[in-house]
């Protein structure tokens, strides 16, 4: 029983840095010092900050102008 825990701890010390290097900074799975609450907090930060997507994108207006037929002037 104690030998199993020693082997588990040793494997964790060896394998964790190897796999942790492959994860992206935005992944919040079963990782050390990463909780689901951290993921929620980060998503709320991006939602409320300047990273919000602008719905009035310049390309959208240009596309509308090109596809509409010209209006006759009176």
C-alpha cells in the first residue's frame, strides 16, 4: 500500500511537467492550480472587457452597399 503511493508520487513528479507543457494556457481541465471557477472568471473578464467583438464591423456595412441596387435619384 505505501509502496504504491510512493510509486504514484514519483510518477506524478516525472510525468506532470511533461504533459503540462503540451497544454495550452487556456485549458482548464484536470490541471494543478486550475479550477473551473478560474475558467468562468476568465470568460467573464473577456466578456466585459475590450475583447468584446464589435457587431458594427466595417466590412458588414461595405458588403451591404455593394449588394444593394442603386436608388434612383429624383
